[in-house]
C-alpha cells in the first residue's frame, strides 16, 4: 500500500487534518479536526474507531482541503459548518448572527427559576429577547418551558429569518414571534421578563478580539459603545414600561461589568436579585427586579 493510498483512509485523513491545524497554531486543533472531518465525510467518531481504513472519496478530500484553509484563515468551525449546539438544541447560523457560546447558557440558567415561578403562579409567561440573533436564548427557554411564549427582537432581517428557521427546527415556532425592531421601538405589549445578551464590548477593544471574532462576527452585535455599556442604559431606561407587575430583566454581561451595570439599573429603581457565573467562574448574568419609587 502506498502513502498516497493510505492518505485516503478515514483515520489518516483525520490525523493529517489535526496536524495541519496544529501546525497553523490553532489551539483547538483536536476538536476542530474531528468536527470538520465528521461534517465533510458524514462519519462520526464511532466510525473512525470501527472503520479507520474506510476510503474517503476524492471530492470529499477536496472539500475538506477547502474548509481546512478557511479554518486556518480564521473562520471558526461552527461558521464553516453553519450550526452550533446551545443548551441542548441545534441552531443554524448566518452572517448577521453571533455564534451562541457556552457562557450564555448561564443566562438561560439564571432565567429559568424566575420564569418557572411565574408560570406556576399565572399558568403562562411571556418574554422578549432583545437582540435575539439566532434565537438561542428565547428558543432554549421555550424548549425548557412549555407554558412560555417569546418574542425575539432584532434590527437585522437576516438574523430574524435565521431565528424563525431555528424555532421551526426546535419545534417551538408556534410560541415564538420574530419582530424587526430597534430595541423597544416596535414593542406594544408587556412581558414577564426582558432578557438580552446585548453588545457589551467597548468600541476600541473590538480590534483586539480573537481573529475568528474580528473577521467573521457582525460588529454591531459586539459594539457596546465607548465603554461597552450603552445597550444597558437603553434597556434600563425603557424596561419598566414593558414589564408586567413583578417582572424582571435578565442580562448577560462582560467580565468586570457588574458594578457599573448594577449602578445603571439602580438609578432606574431596579434591584439586583440574582447573579449567575459562567463555566469559567466569571459573573456572567444578572437578574434585576423592580422596586417602588
């Protein structure tokens, strides 16, 4: 058997892909290689173990070469594949949506107990997800709570189309509405919870983010203004008008932003009710409730 023949085998294709990514300095070479090879060949990890000598067709190897070049040039695996898992559901991505990341699961976990209590009391609960993007936050909550209804708001028609498709795929589309709106501008009703993972990166910091983010993520979904806090000021100053009695605001935040965001909401007569840390131990999500003026 020649080296050329061997390079067509599944196990060797995986090994070569991993080596190419590692040589390019990609820290996640192992997992990235596995995901890309699985996606291109249709073979899962078990197939590699059971049938390592499976021959990979020329067209599949050519496609793998093309996506490998994209990864080495800074495009993330999940952008290449076009989907990413989040809180047990699979979400499609588009050019105007951020990839849902594991840290954001802290926001879902923070919101769940509050919404469960509202449903227990009232039989149903309604939320609005500001800057919904893929719909990740709203759809994850809808998947967990059958008596929940959600409106996903975004300024991007592309993102809203993606969120609708994801809602259908997740089986929750009958309880999800997508609304083109600049924050609260098109909203006409009130909710049990306003929830958001808003842009929170200071403008001048964006150029220094990871290459995958700088080159491929939509900037307006990242840019939170000069100090990264502009969206929180917008939400805090408008939230009361769109909350039902006893409602809450749940927000993802960036590292070290808790004190400033808490102060912003305190000035609008909100109190910090709960905090949730992400997998790295950073304070990642805040829950605010109203207090009487």
